[in-house]
C-alpha cells in the first residue's frame, strides 16, 4: 500500500484565495482525520470522518474551513478565503478503527502571503 | 481538563547513550496511549501503543515505553541512540473516542 497520500506537498497562495488540500486514505481504513500543525498550537484535530460521514468538526477553526469526503478513497479540506494565519502544515491520517493507530500522510505545507 | 504533557521541549543525547522521553497525561480513566516520531518534513510515524495488559510495550526502531498508572505516565526509552533517531517525538492519548490529543513534542538532537 502506498500509505496516506496528500497533495500538494507545498502550497503558496495569496490572502483571499481559495485553497484545496487533498487526501487519499489507505484502502480499507474507515476513519479519516485532518490535523493542523503549527509552532504555536502544535497538532490540532480539525475534523474526522467515519465511513465518509463527518463525526466531529469541533476543531474546525471557523466557517472559512470546510471538509468533505465524497467517497472512501478521497477527502478534501478547503479554506475560502485563506488568511496568513492559516499558514501551517496540514496532515491527513487514516485508521482502520480497530486498533486506534493512525497512519499519517506526509502533509501539505501551506503558506498564505 | 484532559491533557497530555511532555515536560522536555528539547533533549540532546550522545550517540550510543540511552534516551528517555517523558509523557504525563491527565484523564479520568486510563486512556489509550501512543508515541509517534516525526522526522523533518515528514509525517508522523507510530512507534508503539498501549491499550491494556503488560505495562512494558515494545515498538519499532528499538523503542519501548512503560505505562505507570500510579504516575499517569507513559515514558519512552531507547537503550542506545543512533544518529538517525534525531527527530521530534510526540506522545498522544485518546480516551477511546478516536480523537487523538497530542503533547507539544520533544525534539531530540543526537551528537556524535
């Protein structure tokens, strides 16, 4: 298995633009998580899905953030409009749900200028 | 409030020396416990996990961790550090609801 695949690896965008981050989880994993990592706040859980259904989005910072999982093999995290304070590394992770171990992707480093 | 604490922000250790990273948690009951490692520019890799049973857990890359209920701790150890162990290490917990909470991380530097 190729692991959790995230794209793009790096994204630089201007303030106010829409940004879409993509994630392909490991096949057969029923849980998908989006995390954000910053120096100031560390790793924060934004949202997680079970069987493509959003279970808990309490970590989504504000309405500018949205996440979807249209099928078991694809999820997106969208920021519209983006702001400089959204600059961070965004990780996607998936889990089979049976042993609570997550497999993380390599992350997307987002820079909003 | 539930929390995960890694008291050491940065540790420097000589190659071949032993390493111990501390993790303390504050939860109403014993949560599920994990250690992850993150190399620069990479995602997090699971080193080991504890759910129940034997309190000494073996993981990958020669790491082990010991769960101590009385101290609410889950410290990570390695007997002999290699230069490739230089990375950031995260302790994480979940009270069995799939939401992992991470500590702030400990950066390990290995000197020759």
